[in-house]
């Protein structure tokens, strides 16, 4: 079963614009991660934010986490054509939850950046 | 590139057959997880292996089984293949057990006819 719901399902922007993707989840978490996937290939880890953090930056990426609303957002600033990909959020279960390494992924946002 | 490799790249099998998929983890990583990704969906967790022991399992039937070897490479075995098993199978390694950042291989595309 998939925990996260991503919004929007698809996003089309021009190069240089910012892209914002949102993720909502249902249960308590230890961390939330964002991954990128190009054309049905392997996923690339972008950033991890822990449940006690509210915002994190990495290069052109900014992630926020609101555990009271069970939601996160990923902002990509000054987008490039190479950012075209599917983006997934994934949640890790809380400490002590006997689910091993079970990351639960959302269904993804398909981002298209036009040159 | 993550350093995680998977073989084969593509595979076509017939319903009822058995299949083995292989994964070599990134150097220094002792944990391997397997995911199934159907077309247009996010990956679904199958199981995780840590130091050759299963360390958590998702909602998959027993005909999905796995192994991890002393060099931390891993196999995913699926028996009695069904049409719905057609998917991209992803292997991911990480330097520690649990649900932390994972490094994915390129995947094996399995088609069951």
C-alpha cells in the first residue's frame, strides 16, 4: 500500500522557473525522503529530512516538513531541462516500529521542464 | 551512478515459471532492500536484508523470497509467476539497516506473459 499522495501528479514549467511538489502522508514517521527517477530507471536519493526538522536545503533544493499536517514540500529553484523526471516522496517508520527498512513511497510527480 | 548493479536488465518469463534477479550492493553497504514498481506507480517495499538476515517484509506473498550473501550481494526469487508480477524490480543498498537513504540500482524489467 502507498502512504504518500503527491500533488500535482504532473507539472510542466519553463526553464528558470521554480517547481514545487507536495507530499502528504498518513502515519507517524522517523524521516521523509525525496527521490528522483529518470524514465523508469533507478531512483536517485535527493534529500532526507528528519521528523524533528522543519526545513532543509541542498543546492537548488528546499524541503519543508510539517508533521502536524503530515505534509512535505519539495521546491526546485531555477529549474533546468535536466530536472525533467519523476519525483517521489518516501517515508520511514518511527523508531521501534518493527517494519525493518520499509520505505513507503508516494505515486510521484512527473516534472517536465521545457527549454 | 550509485555503484549498485542489477542483472539482468530485462527478462521475459511465462506465467507459472520461476525467476531469480541479482543485485550487487555498493561497496561498504551491508543492507539491501528490494522494491517492485508497477508502471505509473511508486516503488513498493518487498523486503530488506541486513547481514544475511531478513530485516522486514512488505505485503508480498511467500512466493517472493530472497537471499543475501556474505559479500552483501543479494537475490530476489519469485516462484509461480503471475501476470501482475510484471514490473520494474529495484534493488537498493544502504550503509545501515533501517529506513534511511538508499542507493538504487537501475532495475530489472520483468515481463510475464
